[in-house]
């Protein structure tokens, strides 16, 4: 667990005591975006089987595993789904000079640029869907200055929204269970200004936080294209 970062327990819908809660009654299916396992993220303590067991226990219909170092192969994803009844989708979390970006549709074995502009050139040329993950994590910190994002301190949401990468990504993660209330609220405000699709993610690195952010859906996407269409439809109203 990250020291000093806020985490919350699983729940039935968007879990957000910070910027509003939208819960869905009944048995509406859920998917979970942005989480990590030991199969591709050195900072995760979650085994693949532990993730599958926990997701099945929570009746989560699909998980977007975004490892730091590799994309799960099609065979790995198929075996996971066959064993646990939980859909998976190809993705990776890329680290650049501006922060972390979830790249949906990346192929196994891909080597992604660490320069943000080059990364977004790469993803755009291949039609990949990109979410800027937790864009303001540590923005307000006085301790973790080495981890503070590249934005100048003290900027208004309007000024922050002018960062060129925001114009180029497909969506912005505005609820992250590993971020603080203030960081998530700022991401939501910047997302509101930009009018981009807005996502949420548990960013789980340990088993107890699997399910900390889930998205209620009418139907679980069975393949990447359906997931991307769903993410493109997410708006501010989904977070209020």
C-alpha cells in the first residue's frame, strides 16, 4: 500500500465519498478498470489467480488489467476468462515524462516511448485508446516532490487544462482509489472543462483494494471495441 494514500473498500457502483456517489441497485453487472498483478507489475502483490477469485467473488464481469511492464497475451486472457468467468482486455500503463497513461489495445511485447508526445504519436497512428491516469497524483504534496507531476504548482483548473497532452488523450481518469479527494476533484474539474470522456479505476496493487472502484454497466463488454465504445460514452453525469 502506498504510504499516506487514501484507499476505500469495494462497493456496488462508483465508490466515491469524495466527489459524489452514484450507486446502482439490483444486479446490474460491473467492470473494473485499471489494476495490476504480479504477472506484469513489480509493485503489485496480487497473483493472477487471486485477482480472478476476488473478481468472481465480487461478481465483476470484466477487468482492465493495466500492467506496468507488459500486455497480457491473448492466450493468458482467454485462460483467465475460461477459469474465472471474467472478461479481460488488452492494455498497459505507460510511464512518461508527464505521468501515467493507460493504453488500450496495445499488443503484447510492445515497447512504448517514454516521451509523452512520442507516445501519443505512436498511439494515434495505431488507433489505440488512451486514458490519462490519475493526472494530478501528488500535485499538492509537499513531501513527494520527486513524484509530483510536471505541471507548474498553483495553476488554476483552466490553466491545467491547457496542457497539450489533455487535448490528445481520449479520456481522463477522474476517480482513482489511490488518489486523494483533492487530486480526484481537480481531475474532475479539468475533465469538465475539457468535455472529455471521464473514467474511474481502482488502481489496485494489493488484493484488499480490488473492487475499490467499479463501473456499473448495462452489459459487460465482450471485446475491446465494445469497451472502448462504452468508455467514449462516459460523461460528467456519471460522476455526480
